[in-house]
C-alpha cells in the first residue's frame, strides 16, 4: 500500500462527544444482526433498562429511543407538557437555550431565566423568577456542555417543586460520568444520549421518568408520534420498542454497561472527577483561565478561555491537523473565545497527557508560551489527589 494510503491511527477524541469507543463496544457493534421483536431483543432491553436505572438513580421507567439526545429532550417536553403552558428555561448556554427552543416550537409559553455563561444558576434567583407567575415546568441542563458548567440541579428541583412546577433535566453530557439521583432529587424527567459518558456512537437516547411524574403525561396535549413516551412505556413493559430500534447500538449499550459495572460506578465517577482536576490544573499551569466558575465546573468537559491573540478555532484546527487530537471550540457567541476539552467515557491519564502535550505544542506555535512538562506535572498531581 502506498505510504499516502497507509492506514492512519484513530484520532484521539477529546471533544464533549462523540467519545472514544472501548473494545467491547466495537466488538458488539460488529456482531450479527438479529430480530428486533425476538427474545434476544427483549433480554437486551431488560439488561439495558436495569443498567440505565442504576445510572439515573431511579426505580422508575427508562425509555430507550433511537435518536440523538435532542430526541430525548423533545420526547421529555412533548410527552409531559401542553401548548400554552408557561415554562421557565434556565439559559446559561447553548443547551439550556435548546430546551427552551424545543418547548417554544411546540407551543409552550417559554420564559427564560438568563444566566451569565460560565456561571451556574443561583437557586434564589430561580425562586424569585418562579414567584412571578404559575409555571408548569422548569427546564434545565444539569451539565451545560457549551460552557463546562454544572448547575446545582438538586436545588433547582427543590425550587421548582416548591413552586408547583415539574422539572425536566438534560443530562446528555454527564450521565455515567457523575451521580444523577433522579428519585432522591425528585427530578421528574431526565434525558440523556449515547455518545458521551456511555461510550457509544451517536444514535440512542434515553428518558428516565420518576414514577410520580407519569400522571402529568396523561393530560399533556403537545403533538407527538414517534416520541410518544406513553406508547414507548407500554412497549417497554412487553420487552419491545414501539418502532424499529437500532439493534446493534442496543447490543453495544449492553456491552458499555457491562464495562461500567466491571470498573464500578463509584470508581467511574472518581476517575471522571480526577481527569477533570488534572485538566484544570494543567490549564492553570499553562497560564490560562478556566471559563466556568469555581465550584461549578463539570467533571466531563472543561472550558478554557483562549489566550489573548489566539483564536480558538485556529488552535482546535492546529491540534487536529498536526497531532491527531480533537478538542472543541466555543459555540455561538463563544466561538473563537474559548476551547473545550472533553474527558469523559474511557478517558484516563494517558489520553489527558497526550492531549496536554499536543495543546502545549499548539499554544506555543500560535504565540502563547507554556511548558508542557509543567502542565503534565500539575495534571498528574491533581489527578492523583482526585482519585485518592
């Protein structure tokens, strides 16, 4: 084979999804096809539903959909709300805004609680906003992927319920990377996707529903067909899905859940927190400023202010083209101003170190002086403390 056609190594995905695939998941994806109404499918659904319940911290139903995470968000909104109902959307980034956009598209009266990007919502601000009118629901992203911020979702839920509103939560970029305690925190509906901490390709989405929340769906009148969670729930109890599912992805989900179980869920959470601590420490050692406020930083994605004079779009391109490492830039108004490093799924210290070396090379090449060795020492020390 000519050199220019030789097989290239897989790029290292250090973006906030899709993530790198473990070997077990790749093997499951390459398996033979099977009948989606047969016993194997029923058994896989049972296995996956049980595993997802553990990740979501719920005894309630967890619906698996063939869609992206946005499909889960749409299903959560349309299956529990009606046109004209007033909802409050916590908007501190692109994905909080998306929740409001979906609800508005289906006829909800959406009011926004604007939160400065990089900061977490203040529960007292939320309580004050909820006093202004009667709200049917509060919509909030637990982990705001676009800014690297985690909102205090338990306090958000308390405020919503005290005001008589249900809470619908986007956990797409954190389910499987940090505790999500649906029942304990009284999160009514929780939506997630496959391509983040669950280590799958895009294509599956999940909606967990607390038992007490189902009664709200009985009076919901937003239009829906494919994303009708009542219909999906009835099928789930028969060991099926209402429509043809992505069978190979569901087989791979079972493998991913086995992978998580083998490591131990609490160990998975500690590893994600440790990798986040390592990346944050390295950024500070490089003289860079973290975008998310202290105390509200995500364990799955770190957002960093691009140094003066460097467009983060150029930095992202440099790492991709010269080192085969993929990180992400900013979105919307943050384009060019920040970059984001994902450290979720299979990521361990070796991947973090490769990323930091590549980043140091890129920053130096574009005009920001930093020392890769200092960054690595800081990352190792912080990660070691985090895992301990």
